[in-house]
């Protein structure tokens, strides 16, 4: 009881700050501009994390194959966070929205949503947002959430099934998006905030032309984001989604899931990429107030974070990890420390045929995967085994990621075991290994991650000429620059310099 008694005053202070003080801060600081300004996304001007680009690209490609046409690709930079939105239209009247709100500090909230407007003004939405809804529901706007459905085509079919079930064969309003997608998005924002004004969550400040939260709205929205309410609401939303899927006979797993992006590579400010062209934002009192509010929020979440870390440490116990000298024993140690069963990895031979690789994969919670790798990699390497992250992106959702354990410490042998290759790009395992060996002789690096179609290396020293590194990497594996960084080579060079690493991936 001693530690609990010592922690109790701190918990009471944190609870008071979180549930009383924090809503007051949000009441004073939060707000949204009327008719917010969006602009066309330009990869040469807007540095986006590779995870955001991959999420947008993969969802848009799947929806394009399902009959949708892209009507706009927009971005809005608000300093504290950035919103990237791609709008698509379907000939039958549906609108699809693929969006990610992300911050320079590396957090992100993704969304795929399908919307129709009926002739009587009612709106019907289906989305897969992983965020807890904080706005008040309002009449005439029905929203169904399925955070575990990551396949956009499956989500669209689910949307159509629920639309017919709810409204039969309704007549839909054709919305003109392509003519001015930025104005269309601004109108959607104003409509939503006006509904929140009617619900008492916001008020409209005529002088500043901003929607500001009411005291009631600030308290209700803040409480919805804090534990335990946020956790309980997330569980309820997921339970209701599963029950509805069973009810309409559409339960099951996604065929082509697109990973939910909840953590991204921090965005490099544009003024660092283009010095003298874009001025850095000034440190205004409002910006300092936002920072103080963010610090207060961190304090409010401290108790929850401490609890989660204690639970994680109890489960992991990395300081006590002992790796046996034999590979079966190492597999058992990995299973013990991750609390998950390891499964044999099926690799590919030189002609692409499947075969037993001799390596194993195990699933871990993504929130501590990197910390586990940092702590455990050397212990397994000392016994002659290679431990690596196997998935470049998350598999089905943001909750888990696979780790690879191979019975050799030589990463080039691991390449052969896994069969790393990119058939569509004309890159075989031997080609990749030869290029990596040549590159390592010129610029020493350690190959730290090996997957079925990607690798990651960490340079032995600081990268003083990242542009040259990017040129070499881009010549052999151009997908990272072209797709994940949307062609922004300067942003990729900055990432290489800061991380002292490079990533190659193929298809």
C-alpha cells in the first residue's frame, strides 16, 4: 500500500487537472475558422510522411478499381496539425472521402468514409475511423462506424447494404465536387459546426468568424476523450459494429486491408526544406497557449500511461530475457517474452515458389514493438540469431505487427531465407543482395530489417551528403521517393539525414 499511498495525491491532482482544468483550457483555446481554407495538394510544397502517402494511395487505388473517380486531393495546414483529404465520386451518387489528420510530432488519425445525401436533406455516412467521436449527434445525419473494417471495397459494399436496408432505393442528391473541391469541403465543415451550434456544443463568434466551444461543449468533448470514458466508448462502438456485421451477414476478415495509420514519421517543416522561400511561423501568444494546453493534456494522461507501461513491463520483462544458444530455445524465449505463439515463415525460392524458410514470425503489440527490438536485438544477435521487424506497414490494423526471428545472424542469409524480392519491379533476391553489399562497401551500414519486399539499413556514421544517398537508393528502389514521399526528394533526403537510415521496398 505504500507506493499507492504515495501516488494518490499525484493522481488526485492529475484527475482534477484533467476533468476540471483541461476543459477550461480547451474552452478558451479551441475553435475552428468559418469556411476553412483548403488548397490542392502539391508534393513539391507539402512534405507528407510516407505513411500518409501510402494510406491515401492504397485506398484511392482500391476505390478507383471499384468505380470511383478522384475529384480532388486537398490539404490544410493549421500549424499544430495537417489535414490531407482526397475526394472521390461514384456514378451512382456516393461520395468517398479518404483523409488523414496528422501532426508534426508523429500522431495521425485516418479515415475512409462514404456519404450520400437524400433529396429530403438526410445524410447517411459509413466510415472506419479509429477515433472516438466527440461531437454531438444531430437529427438527419446518421453515422455508422466500423473501425475494424480496413478494406475500402468491403466498406463500400457494407455502406450500400446498410443504405438499402435503411432507406430502400432512395433518390440521391448529386453533389458537384469536382468544380471546386476546396469550397465543397469548407461547406461540409460549416454545416457540421452549425449543427454543433444548434446542439449547444459551439457558438459562432461573428467578429473573429470562428466557431468556439461553449463551456458545456468543452467539458463534454474533453471528457469523451479522457479515460475511462474513451476506452469504454471505443469498446462499445466496436461491439456494436461486430453485432451489426453479424446481423447483416457480412462478418469475416478483410480480403485487401489497408493499414490504419496512427503513428507517422514526423513531418519536416517546409521552411527547413526551402530556406528563404517559406517563412517560419511566429511564436504568437496563441501558439504558446496551445503548447501549454498540450502540456496539460500530457499531464492529464500520465496516470493512464504509467498504468499501461507497468502492465507492458509485467508482460515483457525484457531485463530478464535470456536467449538460449539453440534456435528452438530462442523461439520459445521469443514466445515467452511476447506472450504469442511463433509460426513458421513461408519464404520464396529463386523462382518465387513457396517453401519453408526455417525462420519464424511472431505478432507483438505495435505500441512497444520498436522498444522491444532495441532491447532484444543484441541479445538474440549475441546467440547468432537475427531479430527484425518483418512488416513495413501494419498488417490488418494498427494494433499489431510481425517480428521475424531467423536462425542466422547474417542479414544476407536472412534475405535468402525470406526470399526478399520485387517481381513487379524486376528485382530478385540475388539482385537485392548484390546491390546492398556494393552499397555497404561504399557507405558502411547495418542491415537491421528484412521483409518479403523491403529492407532497412542504419548507417554507421552521420550522413553528411544525404542527396547522394537518395540518388543511389532511388536508382535501385524508386518507390520510396515516388510513392511514399510523393516525389519530394528533398523531404526524403532530410529524413535520411535525421534518421541515419534508408528504406528500400519493391513490389
